[in-house]
């Protein structure tokens, strides 16, 4: 689905695979992992590499999913600020 372009942002992956399962597979506590995903722009290279390995896709695809998610989050924040004025 990712390689077919049906999934364009990282959070869409969690509609198919629950965050708790991904966190467990990565050896992380699910609460900590959810917090990390909230600040997705702060994910490390190691995080991205681990997701790439887990999802069995090229690391550049994972980076693109994260970048798309971060841009979407930023646009949403900007939209909230624009609507307050």
C-alpha cells in the first residue's frame, strides 16, 4: 500500500497497523512511542531506519512519509492560527 501510493503520511500506516503493535515490534513502550509521533519532526535517523526495516521498505520512502506528515501537521497548525485572527 505504501509503495502503491495509497499511504502518503506516516499516521496513515497506523490505520492498518496499530501504534501499539509497531511500538512493541520496535521494542518501545507504546506511550513513549505515541509521544514521539506527536513530535514527528524530532524523529531520529535511528527511528526512521528502524521503521524502514520493520515495514520492509526503503528508508527514503519512510523519510518521505514522515516529511509529508510533518508538513501536514505544520499546515494544520498554521490554519488554526489563521482562523483565530
